[in-house]
């Protein structure tokens, strides 16, 4: 038998991936081809939607704002209509984090495109932005500062190569600051100073730590930095980068224009000019507070970071795995016990996934992660530790996880013992309630079977389900020799009766 000639080996087919970024100021879409680990952009679109400007006094998105967003996404939908749903990710940022009625908009987006919307936390947004910038830059040496001024938030990250070291999302953006300081369109010295001072106050929370860590280069991403650089070049203030002197000159120029309607700068669209003064004020504050002398621009940003994150998952380089591993180390978990429970839970899942419609890989992953970190609450207190575990998972900074994923993970862990958490269950999205109730029951049974924390191998068991009926069968005589497990299963049967499930163990 002859070895195959490598030149004749089949090459992997290129695959298409798409990312949609529902930003507070603009919506973006990028479609790229993934081949041999590299992404080649095929189509990039951006539209000013100004979702953040559509937040009313009660922090609810107005009907007009939602309509603008849906019209834009209707056009984006034509670009992705032929792609598999699993090849597309939609992420929402600050405006959807802030909006009290974001669930309504998300439901309408999902009905329009058939794809779930992932609302990501500020620090997760920062991680993805850094990933997009790092993959876009040719120079990957040295520590860098990355800044992305969005419509409602500003992300500041320091990292090396593809790994962020520190990341923060601050509550300041070009749309929110326009509404606060330039709502009438007038650009005055007083308004610029007030906006800059407000941004300096926001930056106080990171100024000391960022300056102490330091960096060798600074890079800006997204529309505000791009427009600022374009303005500096068009007006002759700088050539290739934004310098502190050029930024000061641009601030004076904007004030001299007196009104956004008078801003006519080559290469900058009128809708971007309307939020430019606020964005420049924020960038000027960043230069002053963090001691930045000059800043280059990267075409890569959040949407590119989402794509590279998706590509990493396809290559089994899921950052969420690293996050869970870090949790188990941080909270000094009994990892051998967690591994035993994880293995049993996944064996149980394999036996029932067809009957309970749990074939999706995401169910396997979430059950696995919940089993590994369900005891982190022991670091707080043994009493009610399942509640402490859920709180930590819901509110911690978990790189790679969306807000919904953290909610789902917290639900599984909250429900792994004692009474089934009906209130938390009702808070889950309608379409996820049934599958996550089933996953929670599998985790509960696995924890019970390993409650003794014994190193002895668990005997082969059979799990059969029929709707709400669960039959758990052990080898003959095993339960007789493990009376505590039998008692725990009898107690579990009583708990499950409260949610109309019938458990029979024999």
C-alpha cells in the first residue's frame, strides 16, 4: 500500500461565514470565505441606524428606531439568504444592553432573519473588537492599546498578539454624547469642554491601571476613529495617523464651524458629521487621560472579531472552554468530582437526546460546562451554594459567553439541587424552556449519582424517557447496596412531581 501523495490529497472546501453587528450607531454586515484558517472578506456593508438615538426617556426603543433597524436588516438579509443558519452570527451591543424592551426588538429580528441575536456584555464586546483588530494588523509584535468609540459605549483594550490583557467598556459614545452635549447641532467651546470633561471622568476608572501596564502602539477601530483620521488628513492636520496636535487642531476647527450643518469634510458623510464633535471630544479625552501621542487605524473591528471567533470554534479553539477551565481553577473546584459528574451527564444525554430533541451541539456543550462549574458557589458558602454558583455565573465576566448563554448556564447550575427553580425557568426564552428543563434534569440526576464523591466507577445505567416520564435502571441489587442513593432518588422524585415529571428508579 503506497502512501498518498500530499499534492493529491483533497483540499477542504472553503466555507462562508457572516457576522452582523447591531451597533448603537451603525449596523454592519461582513461575509467572508474561510479557507485554510484564513478569512477573505467578500462583502461588507454598513448603514447608520442610530439605534441609541431611538431610546426614549424610559430607556425603551421607539417604534421608529426599531423600524429603522428592521428595514436595514431586511436589506442585509438578502446577502445571507443562501447561507446555512449556523454560519451566521448576529451580535447586539450597548443600545440593546441598555434598552428595557430589547427583547421585543430581538424577537422581531429573529422572526425576520431566522437567526438568534446574541446581546454581548461590554467586556465581551471589547474582547471581540481586539480579536478583529489583532487579526487585521500586519504587525503582531509588542503590546498595543486598542480603542473603539461606538454609538453608546467605548471599548479600551491592551493586549499582545491575539490575547487581550485588560479590557473595559465605558459608558460613553458618539450618539449618547451627541444627545447629551450637542443635541441642537451647535458646536461651542463650552459644549466641547463639557463632553471632554465627562469622558475624562469615565476614564478615571481605568487611567491608572492602563498607564501602569503601558503599550508600544495605539490603534483605533470603527467609524469615529476612521472619520477623525479622515478629517485630519482632509484638513491637512496630519498624514497617516491621528496625532495629539492634529486632534487639538480638529477640535478648534469644529468649534469654528459652529454647527454640524456647516461641517463639510471630504470623505465624511453628513450622517457621520452629525456625531463627529462628540466622537472627537471622547477621543481627545482618551489621548489626554491615557497619555496617547498618536494613533493609527485598523479596518478590523467587532464584526471581524465575531468571524474569527466563529472560525476558532470551527477549529475547536473555543474561548469558552478556556473560560470554564479558568473558573474551575479560580474557585479551587474538585475537578475530579466535576469530571465524574460531567461524564455521567453526557452519558445520560446520549441516551435521551433523540426522545427529548437535544441533538444540537450547543446542548452538549452547555451541559458539560454546567457540570464542570456547578460547585463554584462553595467558594462563597456551603449553605445555598447552588444559588451562589448561579449568581457568579450570571454576573461574572465570562469571555466568549453571551448574556443569554450566561443566563442559561446559571439556570442549569441554580437548578441542579433542591427545588426546581420555577421563577428562573419562567425567565428563559420561550423556545429554550423545554430543552433546558430537560438538561437541568440530566444534571440533577448526575449530581445525585455522585453525591458520595466516591472514586469508584459508577455502574452502567439505562435512562429511558417518554415525555415527562423518566425511568432510571441500575444493575440488579446496586440500589440495595447504596441506600443513600436510593433515598436521594426518592426525594428527587418528590421534587420532580412539582413540575409534573415522574421519576422511577429501579
